[in-house]
């Protein structure tokens, strides 16, 4: 990890399956995302915008094989960027939750900047749901993204779909809800580490 002149966390990840670069900051700024999956770009833009972040992200992956590698590896690297940007977490609120609606869909999100990675994800789609965008994004991949994201950022995240019919609306409410919780949890409320252990 290093810092660029804009004080953004700069990370890269290159494997035989993907090549990803990120510049990230936890304060509002420009958002430019290109993963080769337009719907995924849209979701990541929602995550960055509503968490009050700056994000430049490019990902090249083996989309001719499957979108899974690109989505999962993006989650890994974005989680690493968030973890690096949080520093020692002194003064943060730590906890946040929201019930976020998008038209007919309602999703409950609860988040803890805990230092202990855990994902509970209860969002089910019918198996014959069409892919979103071109190339297509399988809605099931959202869970893989969030699992990778929480594992590398060391946060606890619970996602529960209350109800909804439109796949796009459900996923967008999920990404926006996680974003709102990240923003609220990282807001400063003093200068102490929010844990009786003295460390997160």
C-alpha cells in the first residue's frame, strides 16, 4: 500500500484471472469505475456515492469464463482499501444500521466495524432470474462480492431482504444500504477506540 498526492489509498491485485487497480478515499470525491460489467459498475458507484467515498477502480478479468473472479477479487481489494483507510478506528461510531427502501423493495442492513469478519446474507432470488446488463451480472454474485469485502475489511455485516420483486431494486437497495452504514459507522464521535478491549 502507498498513498498518492490526493491522499488516497492505492492498491492493486494481479492474478492469472484478474488485474485490478484501486484508488480509494473515505471522503466525497470523484467516482470512476470500469470492471467490464456495467451493472456491477452501477452497484459499485452506488456504494461509493452513498458512503461518501472517492473511488477510482479498473478491473480486467476473465469474463469470457465467468464474472465470478472479477466480482470476488474486486470485493477483496476494495475491502483491503477500506481497512487501510480506516487506520486505528479511533473515534468512529463503529455501529450502524438502516432499513433502506427502493420502490417495492426493502432491505435491512446492520454493520459493525468489529475487526472480526462475518457475513450474514439473506437475499434469495429465483434460479431463473435473468442476468443484469451486458455482459450479464448474475444477481447471486452480490453475495460473493460482500463476502470477499467483509473478509478483507474485517467488518461484520448482516443483510436481510424484507421484501421485493424487482432484482435491480433489491440489489441496489442492498448496495445503497451497506454504503449508508459504512458512512455512519465511520463518522467520528470523539477520539477513543470504540471497544472495551482498546483495539479493533
